[in-house]
């Protein structure tokens, strides 16, 4: 419970406003997927799943193939877990104090930069540990700004469902990250192409999140269903 104090505060006016007409499920879905900012948010979240799932499944093999001892990969991912706690809480704190679209763009761009540096420097335990710590800070830090943007745009009535659609995009990205990691490793003999794809997706998501409008959707009077 004390940790919940650090999570992004519900945006002012994000809940169901007093006197506001009640939406049906169909109306809520039509509103969300007809809203450009929500669609951009969902598309950007795809990259998060792609990068995280690819690294979760294939990082250990990449480290070993780079000539490092298996325990280097274990310790690097232990650092991911430790620093993820700091990054997630920090992102929740920042999401209440700065534009969320800017925060998301920074996170995706920082991931791309971290991956680019990691695959460009010679393989060494130190670089793997630094990469694990940096990626840990960025690991689930996309969740607080993403979820709070959904709440800000549409309120809390259908929040779970709408965030579920965003998370579905995340999981599709995760599926493809794992699949392409294995396929490209078999076809090319290395993971380089998927690392570079992760860099490109991060840059694309950074750009995709910038045009998001951070305000509740304009909601005209809704006829009773």
C-alpha cells in the first residue's frame, strides 16, 4: 500500500463526470478506436512488448554466443529486475508531473539508444551489466504513462477494457519479438537483424507518441441506447 503513493495520480476529471451521459460498451469502443491519440498509443505499445519479450527469451543465448559466460546473462537480467522497480515507480511519479507523451517518447528513444550502444561495443561482462541496469530502468516504465493516458482520455468506466486492448497490442508485439528472434537467428546465424529492428521500432514509437493529445475526449450528448 505505501508504494501506491508513488503511482501516477488519477488525472483530474478522468472519472465519470457528474451528470455526464452513460456510454454503452459499443459506444465506448467506437469512441476509443475512432480517437487518433488512442490508436497512436496502442500502436506505440506494440514496440514495448516486442523489445521486452525478445530480450527476455533470447538475451541469454545472445550473451553466450558473444563469448561471455552464462552467469553474465543471469546477473544482467537480475539487474533488470532490480532496476525495473526503480524505473516503474519513477515513471509513475514523473507521469503525474510532466507530459506523458514526452515521457513515453523519451523511454522508447532511450531504449533504442541503449540497445544501439550495447550491440556496438565489444561484448564484456561490464557492458552487459550496465545494459541490464539501464534496460531495467526502462523495462516497465511505459506502463504508468500509458495506462494513465487511457484514463485521462476516456475516464474510468471502461478503463480496464480499453487498457486491455492496448495491452493486447503489447502482447502481439511480444509474440512477434520472440518469434522473429528465433526465426532470424536460424536464417542468419545471429540476432543482429532483430536488435536493429528493435532500435528502429523504438525510434518509430518515440515519434508516434509525440502527437498524442493529452486531454479528455470531447464527448457530445449520447443518446440512450
